[in-house]
C-alpha cells in the first residue's frame, strides 16, 4: 500500500507564501511522478503542477506559472509545492497525487494534468487566501 500525506496548508493574506509538502510512504517506487491538484467549493478538481520521474521535468497550469514551484526530494520521498504571491482565487483544498513511472519514458503535459493518471491520492490540505 502507498500512503500520500499532504501538509503545510493554512490561511494567509493575499501576496503571502506557503509551502505544501507531500510525503509518500509504504510501498516504494523505483520511479514515480507526482502532481498537485486543487478543488475549490463548487468547482471541479483542477491541475496545478506536476513533476515527472526526472525532477527536471515540471509542468504548471498557466494561472500559477511564475508563482508556484514544484520540486522533489527523492531521498525523503517528498514532493513540495512552493506557492508565492498567493491570490484569493488560489483558495482551495490541495491534493497530492502519485503514479509509478518507468524511468526514461517521457510524457507530455497532457498525461500529467489528468486526475485519472494518478493511482494514489492524499486527503488534501486546505489553503485559504484572504483579500
């Protein structure tokens, strides 16, 4: 079994910063990709960012580019989402998701930005940005 646990959410004023963490435990992967998704009340879950098996390949939705940074620490089996210049529209429940990958196989953003790609999900961490 794989456990995915998010942390780091909270309430901040607009313009503030937060760093979310996603700890992956249980069965280990040789390679994996991780994505961050978010869901605001009354809205569908949307893609935020993803990092592929090789940490240098990252993808972002347009609304967070230049403000959010996804990274990973393979030694700690942890994925991070650094969020700067937060806006009220960033308010949502943020989910981390993980899928096993084959090292050396490169995929497009169209693979990583779909919730159905991922096999393991956390329970989410709330981010609230006040105006």
